[in-house]
C-alpha cells in the first residue's frame, strides 16, 4: 500500500501527562474530566438563562449523578460486552479505568439509571431528565475519543486514503477522530441547537440516541473490532453494530412517539 505525502504519521503520544509520586495523571482520564466540566458549565448556563427549568444548584447534583452513571455504567458495560473473559482472569481490572476500556452503550444505561434515580427525587420521569442532559453528552464522547487517539487505541482498518494516519508503517483510518467529529462535534451541534427551543418530551433524548447510533453503526465499517472478539458475522458485522442496531429503531420510535404525544414540559 503506497503512502501519500499528505498522510500523517502517528507520533506515539505518551498517555501519561505527568506524575506526582505514585500518581500518574493520564490524558484519557483528563478527557473525561474536561467533557464533564464543559457539560456542567453549559447546563448551568442554560439554567441561569431559563432554557431549562432547573436551578444551577440542581444542575450540579444532576451532573454528578450523570457522571457516576457514565463511569460506572461505561466500565461495567465494557466488561460485559467486550471484556468478560479478561474480567474473570483479573477482577481488579474493573477498577483500572485509566487504562481505557469504556463502553458507550454501558455508559448510556448507567446514565439512564442515574437519571431515573435522580428524577425520583424531583418528581420527573427518566426521559425528561435525559432530555436535559443529552445535549451535552456529545462533549464527553468527543473528548473520550480524543483520549483514545492519544492512547493509540481503536484504530481503523488499513486504507490508502490521503487522510490516513500511519501507525507502525501502516496507513489506517483514524476511526477515533471520525468518532470525535461525528459523535462529538456534529452530534453536539445538532442536538444543542435542536434543544435550544421547547420540544416535546422525549424528543431531544430520542434524537440524540438516533443520531449517535447511526453515526456509530457507520463508523464500525472502518473501525477494527476488538482483537479478542473480532467480527461477529460476515467479516464485517461487529459488536458495536449489534449494540447500535436496536438503538436505531428504539430511538426512532421515541422521536415519533414524542411528536405524537406533543407533551412539552
């Protein structure tokens, strides 16, 4: 495979930013903190402007619950969907989040559980809570994918396209950057603008889920599956596709159902 002069060679970033004694501060963990902090700031801004019917202090609590849902759900989901055998061999790996290994679909379930629990305290249903948090979730997704790129993981298949990234001498799709662009920047832009005006209950969360699952399904065509799982069928169908397929249909139904109900909080 010929290398184009326009191709970028992956420099091999150090995943550790700096050390404080035995403590290693890693880019991957920092990306999650950046995503949570920006999402928290934007939601507080919306609360102050009256875009969402929440007080800033309530936003603080909601973001804390959502962050716990992302971390716990994402890590548990990864071990169930992608790393069960590894967990059985090394149970403490569940706690080593800084090493990578977070599942979006697990994190989504974690956030939904957290929003259900938090919503009970405030007399609101889970989907109305998800409508509030969904517009800022793409920030964390995009930041996390940048963390994957820095870690040098989740590369795509070999390609001769001019925007390929050369990894160990092989030009590859930078699927992490594709995801950071689609699931991060583009998804945030669309859902943030869409949610800036009153919408039917469930519609914002449904749109987020629909667009994310479509983007993820498409990127899976060029993203290599985890080596220990491989392709599930046909030499192209991956675990990511399997998890995203029902999400496409469920999210589409949620959006349609929301507009049929036309209930606006």
